[in-house]
C-alpha cells in the first residue's frame, strides 16, 4: 500500500476514534491523564495499514468498545475478525460464530445459535470450561 493511502486510512481511523488531535503524538509521550486514549491509539496504529486478513486487536480498543460498526463494516467488506473475550455479552453482540477454548483445545464451535442451543451463552461457557454457576446461596452470611 502506498504512503498516501496509509495516511488517508490513518486520518480516517483517528477521526472515527475521536483522536484527531493525537495526530503524530507518540503514545509514550501521553501523560497519565491521557492514558485512557492509549488503547485507542494502539488500535488505530495497528489498523492503519489494515491489509485483508489482518486482525484488529487490542484490549479495550475503540474498535471493540465504542465502534462495533467498524468491525461489522470490515467483515461485510470481506474481512475476518478474530475476537477473544470472556465477556459473553460482548461476544453475543459482535460475533456470528464462536469457539470456546479450554485447556488449549476447542471445546465447542459453530454459529452463535448452534453453540448456544437455546441456552444463555454465559451458561454454555461455564459448563464447557468446567466452572461453577452461581446459585445465589453463596456467601449467604453477607
């Protein structure tokens, strides 16, 4: 990709993420009060050249938190996004297909509806990975 195209994409991403003022500021130059912008800046930096097949990633990135429409547009344009989270509500909102991993192995895989099989995804996740489901009786002395 040529430098002009990279610049256009970087400016677009900064605009969408509300970081136009960041311009060419290095992430390491941000003060502590600006720290909440760091994940968004890192996401924008990784996505700027965004070749097909390259994932948008980053903890708490603007792509995941504030701009799921960007992910959807990317997918509808032919891209693939691999998203990892323990927050099933976010998974249900952003994903069409899921794979549940435990002990380094895929324990369940398919479309969201296939994996849920009429159940809450959180319950399926807990069952598959071998966790406990709260009964409401825990710590009754509180």
